[in-house]
C-alpha cells in the first residue's frame, strides 16, 4: 500500500501499490486496524495502479471488509482493473465490497 492516505471525516482513503502480495496486504490490514482502533470508519482503497493480486490478498480484503462492516463502516474499492474485478467476482468479493469507478 502506498503511504499516500487521506482522511475525510470518518473515511480513510488508501492508494494500493501496483502489485498486492501477502506481505503488503497484511501490512495494509494491520495498519488500517491499528489506525482505526475499533472506530466506525469507511475505507476506500484506490486500485488505479494495481495490476496484480493473489488469492491470499483476496482473503485479506474479504476479512478486512467484514471487520470494517462489523464496526458499522463500509469498504469501497475504487478504479479496479477489469481483469482484477472479474477475478474478484469469481470469489464473490463483490457481494461484500462496493466497487466504484471514478
């Protein structure tokens, strides 16, 4: 995850790196959870630069989405590449997370 983040009210916007791997996705999850400390937040992750994601990352995104939802927040993935979005649809990630284009 790129360290460029923005806070807007109760929302946090992260910019994902070009490749999501187990290591950087796990760090992203840990960072989000430590920064929000059980608060209700809305999380948006900008995937404009991301062209690769592995199966472990999909699980991390799903877990993070569930944790944010349990806190009363929402998670949105922004500008997801068509191929990645298709992959995410295969594992029904789109039933837990909102997808949005610019």
